[in-house]
């Protein structure tokens, strides 16, 4: 306890001035100018790929220890768990992902990444970039840690900060859970996460009561046949024709088996078969991505893919031991679904503390996916995932007037405005944590 008190006192001094009695926005502004901007600049220049975020994890561990947290490294690989116990009350988790992408940055920024790293999957040397804003997430997490440690008189409970690896490959959350995350550190009563968004105005907090991110399943279908000469198709079973019929039949799952207002996507992104013009091969392979926004829809789509693939094989006259084989990859995640009541509670708290104009509820237009629900399902934990805007308003206005389009996430041109993004990330998280862990 003495160490926590000393750490809090030192941190209050580092944050320049009487933080505990100060306005949150002003305190975060000062901390951004003095501390968080250089930290973000470091992370942006030095991105690391999924599963090999060694230097990023090391720096995050140092930062969270300096803020007064009890830090455990190497959880599920490079993952970090930072704990701060501050009296009785609920345990609340806040998670930030830290991995970059194998993209060469072409943003034109002065601090653009020129780093290269060996891809742990392919072994190739590739350029790396924070093309999805995870540098904003981890910088905001450090800012949150510093504010919460300096405000221990304002809350009571246990704060669990998670620095997660390999979100881009949807492997990190599973790895941390497999490393007995909750058995070792306790199961949180609430779980939160945020994502900077290039499609939202910089500084705005965007929270929805439904599904902010879709579920994504990676599905492989191996279609078996009987090889033959292309001039004698009757002597074989053509897997290319069969696979083509499967591709077309899969389109009816969304159009004819889902309710019209229930979103779902099945995309066949890869079709491989054969080696030569006049040879009927004995196999064909299909690679699919399957997207949805509810667990019920996910099950309808996956069951339908299995049913269609197998029965189209039967239609083609294949024996039972040669029916198409459907495999759902481990790189799959269920949809992220916000707890509606909790989302409303946080929205009210943000509006009260940060102003009504700072909070919006704009549903997503795409089917991007996240592995955050791996933390919040089994056991079911009330959770909210929100977005903070990252693109200045004038950039949207310029695009609407026919100027350069706003770059999307994962683009080599991706860039966000760091100050409003990070400050909004810290402020929204601190308000959410104080709301859930009040002093009794």
C-alpha cells in the first residue's frame, strides 16, 4: 500500500499540477503535450507484427509499472496484464491491442514508419506500419493508467489493464485466455475496449447498443472428385463443376435464409483447382470469409455452408467418404455485441462529463471483425466496445467537395489526428472507469 501511495504521489507530480482537483480534459491535455505525444511518436515509428511485439510489450510493461501498476509480462506470448487494486469494489478490465500490419507506410507523415521485420508466418522481411491505429490504443491505455493512478481518491475497486498481442490475426485474445488469464488474475465484472476510427470525426465518441464489430469465420472447403482426361469427363467426377455449384448455392444463404434486416456476408475469396487445360483434377479448394452480427446468424450461416457443401456432393453422386470437407479455421471470432444497458449507462456518463456533442451513436457500415469477444464470452461478461474518431472534420469536407478521399484502415495511406484521438481515448476510458467503480 505504501508503494501505491508513493507511486500515486510521484505520478501526480509528473502530470504537472494538482491533477486530482483539476478538470479531466485539462489534465489529459497537459499529459498529452508533456508525455503522451512523444510516446505515441515512438510507437508509430516502431510498429511490430502480430506475435512478435517484443519491444512494444517491453515498453508498455515499463510504462505501466511506472504508473504504479503490478505488471505481469508474457501472458499468452507477448501479452501484458497490469493490475491496480484500490479498495473494495468491482474488477473492471480495459483492453488495448498493440500489433501492427505488414504494410509499407505511404502516409507522408514526418514520423512515418520505415521499419522492417521478419514475418513470423512467411519468414519474409516486410515493411511494418500501424495501419489500424493500435498505436493510439496503447498510448491511450498508458494515459488512462496515469490518470487512474493519480485519482485513487475518486474510485474504488480493481483495475485490470490488458495489452493484447496479435489482434490483427485474431489469435491474441485466445492465447491469453489459453494462458489462464482469468484463473490467474480474476474474472472482471465488466470489460471495455475502444478503437480509433478513420470514418468518425476526430475526438467524437461513437457507441452503439448492438454490434459494433462483426463476427468473422475463415472457412475452407475441400471439394473431392475423380480425376480424368478433359476429353472424357464421363470417366470422372469433376470437382471444378461441383465447386462452382457450391459457390452459387452459398449465395442463397444470405438472400433466402436470413431475415432481410439481419446482416450477413459470405464471400468466396479464393477458388483453386487443376494444373492443365485437358486434365480434370481430383480436388478443388474454396476459401471463404463469413461475416455476421449475432450468434444466431453466425450459426445459421455455418450450418448452411456445411449442409450445402455436403449435399451438393451427394447431388453429384459422390460416395459418403468423398463428400466435400468443411473446416472452420481457428482464426475465427464471434461478433462483438455491446451490453445495451451498459452502453446506455456509459453514453449518459460521457454526455454528462464531456458534453452531448461529444457522443454519437452511428452504426457501422462495414463488417470488420474483432477478437475482443473472446474475453467476454464464456463466461459472459457485460462489456462495451466504442470508437473514438480519428479524422479531422475538414478532411471529410474536402472529400465531399471532390478532394482526396479519407484513407481507410489497413491502407498504406492511413493516418489519424493523434491529439484528439488519444485525448478522447483517455478521457472516455477514465469517465467509463470512474462510472463503474465509484467510491462507496
